[in-house]
C-alpha cells in the first residue's frame, strides 16, 4: 500500500493479504479487535487489499482468517499501514474443521461478480459443472456455459484455460473456493472474448498419491456414460499427474422445421428430422509441475485423444408452391466423423523476482478430422438422388503469451504480449450434386500487446487499460493465393473501470471496446449440402464485429444488480441468397449488418433461511434493432424476460435436495424470435465416509419444456426451427476420492481465442 493512503485516511487501516507465492488472497476476513472483542470487520478484494475506515473505538489488534490458512493476529502499527501480510497454509486438512461463513455468497469486486462456494451448500453440489449451473447469470451444462446477454464464456481453473469440458467433471465442488464471472472483460483478455468465468480452488494440501474416480450416466431414450480417472503423485516440490477420460453412448435428436421463401410465389419446405448419434470420445493427459524455491515454478503437459461420432437418421420433406403440393421426398443419411489423433501440449513458467511477477506460456494444438456422409433421397415426383460427401479438415496452432506485473503507487502495472500462428484447411468432395469440390486453406498470424494500470484512492478503485492487436489473414483456394480477400487488422482497444464501496453498497462501472473476428467456419466458402433446395456456406469477405460495452453493477448484502448496454458495428447475421440464379434453391450464408444494439438488466438475491438456501435471478434482454424483411422495415425490439430460481435444502445425515426452476418468455434476440422455454429439475444427493464417496440422482426438465424454438427472418426468407435434444433425462452420478489434493499446475495457456475459433 502507498503512503498517500495514510494521508487521505489518517485513521484508516490499510494492507494487502497475500500467500507465500505473493498472490493476493480475496475474501479473507479482516476483523478489528479491542481487548479481544469484535469492533468491525471487512473482507479483502480480488487483489487481497483491505481498507477499514475510522471507528469510534480505537482497536489494538486485527485478526485475519481465511479457509485453508492459519489464523493470524497482529498488533496495529503506528503508521496504521500493514503493507503486505503473508498468511501461512494451514496444516490441518479441511475436512477436519468446520468454518462458518457469514459472507454473502455473491459480491461485486471491480468488474466481476464473485460467488463464494467454500462453506456454502454449493460445495456439496458434486462437480464444477454442477456448481456453474447454479452461478448467477450463468447458464449451460456439460462444459459449455454462457453468460446472460454475452454469449459463450471462456472458463479458467486457477488461471489455466479449460480446453476440454471433462476438466470440469474432474474438479470436485468441495475443492472450489470461488467462481468469478466477468461479463465485460478488460484488456488482458483477447478482444474476441465477451465473457470469462474464473474458478479458484482451495489451496492444495499434503504429499503422496491421490486418486479421484467419477462416473455419470445420463438416461433418456438411450444411455450416455462419462468416466474420469485422475491420478496424482506429489513429493516435496515435484508433482506428477495423469488423467483419463471416456465418453460414450447414444443420443436422439428431433427437428421439426420449415423454410418459407417469399417471391413471385411462396415456396415452403417442411422438414421432420430424426437422428441418432453414436459417440465415443477418449483422451489421456500426462504432465508434471516443479516448485523451485518459493518464487519459481515450471511445468508441462501433453494430451492426446480421439473422438468418433456416427449419425444415422431420416428427414421427411414436404414442399408447397403457393400453398399447393409441389414435391415430397425422404432422405436417409448415415456417416461418421473421426478426429484422430488430436494433440495438445503446454509448457509454462511462473515466478517472481523481487516485486516483479512473470507468467509465460507456450501452447501447441493439432487436430485432424475426417467426415463422410451419404444421403439417399427418395423423391415421389422426380428422380431419386444419392449424395456422397467426403471431407478432410486439419487445424494447427502455435501460441505463446508473456505477462509481467509490478506494484506501482497505490496499485499495480501489468504489461503483456501474445502471439499466435494458426492454419486450417478444408478438402471436400461431393458426388451426386452440382456442388463443386472444395480445397481451401487459411493461414493467420496474430500479435497482441496490452497494458493495464490499477490504482486505489481510499475506497475508490480506478483501472485504465489499452490493448493493440495485429492480425494477418491469408486465404488460399487450392494452390492459388487469393489476394483479393486477404485481411490485415490493426486495432486499438481501450478500457476503463471504476469501483467503490458506499455505505456497505459495492458499486462498479466499466467501459470496454472489443471486436469479434469471424470464425474459420464462417469465413470458409466451401458449400455444404443440406437438401436439394438448401445449401450453406461461409463468407470470406466478412469483417470483424466491433463492440462497445458499458456496464454498471451494485451489491448490498445478499442482493445484487447488473445493467449492460452493447453497441455492435458490422454484426454478423445469417442471411440467404439465390444459388446459381435458381429462385427455389437458397444458399444460407453469413453477412455483416451496419449496426446492432442490445440492453440487459438483471437483479438477484441469495438469502438463507435455516436449512433452505434459495437463489433467484430475474432479468430482461432487449434488442434495439431494425432490419428489412420482404422489402419493409421490421422492428426486432420485443424484449424477453427470464427467471432462474435455484433451491437447495439441507437435511439431516448429509442429504441435500435441489429444486431448480428456469423460465424464459418469448422475445427477439438479433433477428430471431425466441419462443418461451422453461425447465424444472429435481435432484437428491448424499455423501458417505466423510465425503469420500458421493451418490447423486437428478431428474432434468421434468415437463420436457426446455426446447429450442425460434423464427428467424432473413431478407425474403423465414426459417421456423423446433429442436428437441432430450433435455428431459435422468442422471446418476458416483464419485470416489482417495487422499485428493488440487493440482499445483500454474500454466494459464496461450492463444485462447484462436483455440475457440479452431
């Protein structure tokens, strides 16, 4: 802390609580004492800082406590500035003590909403997947999660990006300290990232061998089994770990859709599709971590795996022209998609030299895919068809990232750079249709440099940052380098944040500028066959989406609120074109629109009444968007409302009952009208043998109402979609832990946004 704080708050107490690795410890309890009696208390922020204002009673000491660390009591210095306070890790295993926490489960810290999991009922939920499904503003399952109004989130565990969804199943909820949700990330994250979820775990304990075994069986029309095995050996400063994962079974999908094309005549296609997908996924991971003294650690891992899916099903199609029968046909399709092998490797160094912190990561990814598909069309008016697709796809990524930080004045200065080199190729051939063979390749180099400074002035925290990104994109059609659609990007992204605490109310405000580059699939112009009247392709001339976002958040006790406004320039939407001038055949492509705006507001509460722990979030999302449909202006401004209401009830003998409700009204999002959806989940779980063995049973979407139904408007075409993906199911889980301890691996990974685009 800086001396100027003492001048501003002469009677205030300030300090920073850190661990032995000099990392700030958030959520630590700091209590003022007078003759061992409680006077006043606060909790540290995300950097471990605390400030306690003047009190009428002069204290003589402070007590600092945090789960997993030894309690520390210190006399108050004359300067009233503690500078840095180091907490030692507790030698007592966590399951041997019971710590009662009176903190609100969700609090605002800077531009983040942080939910405490340790010592809450969520710590017994099962896995990280089970925890994330109960975090305010977060929705999703099975490793894929979205933040309300912001889209899919990048997930971190202790600073390392989650590259495989199984990592969340391997993390027990009892090992999670907190979950941080950032819905408007700053300059230290790639401009492609709209939302971040950061999971922090309880500090590791103990040496020796540890094992964790997990099985989850999902039962609907068919069964799907997920199995995880985690092994670790820790001795002194060396840790060796290995993980195995397998996912296999069948799943049924049903789509009832329609495509209506308006022209001189109205042409309508109705589809009823039923598909059964057999899947098998497996991977293995091995690595090490070494702690060199107190200030340096390094490590590496390699992960290899495969996946195979075999879809098989039928599509019944019926077409009309001006509402008169035109044609009907049946499609029977089967095929396979094989990813083998896939490779991923990471190496890292993390350390401190004096007050300088250094974090370096290098990553490599290579994925090879082969897809074959056969569609046999039986037409009741014209000739039958057999369409055969054979496709190869290869992705490769090299990336590195370096971040250094240094204490500066009342805060911290952070500098960083990131470089990625990636390539992706598509080789496709069709038999039985007029679609040309495709042979395309994309090569891309990206460099980013960023800096951010945070400063604290009493209760006021200010952050300023800027990020520069350079991207060079080259497109090849066969062996020909198509220079007309090459792209070079040079962009600057500033950010500003402001946070404070006023009368026990935490307030936060931040503004960011970001961009979202088109995915490789959106850029690839290779035409894909849907049916004889519908094709799909990318658009290599797409421009990046530039987004300007302003967000304000507030939190008081167990109540919180968030409001966010976003303006997008060159937003990417689906649209349609004629294919080869045929008025009946439509090519579905991506295209930029000039601008798109949206606004969202959410309020929530997480009280506790005895054994009942409810958590409710109510929100509204509203487009501000007008587009042309059938040569007329159409407003897409009808908002939709949503309600998440989770309930956990603690019963005697370590029984927990969960009753979770979600309801969303109809409304527009971009150019799609979302129809109402809801679910009601009921679960029960029980732990045995001091939480070493856990059994759970959950019934999801009991009334089968959580299905995706929407109407999309594009130029002269309307698409009605109804997708049913077995949201109603039963899940049985088993977990066994032996001498478990969290990994000390500190690699954070590089090229995260490029991994997503691949």
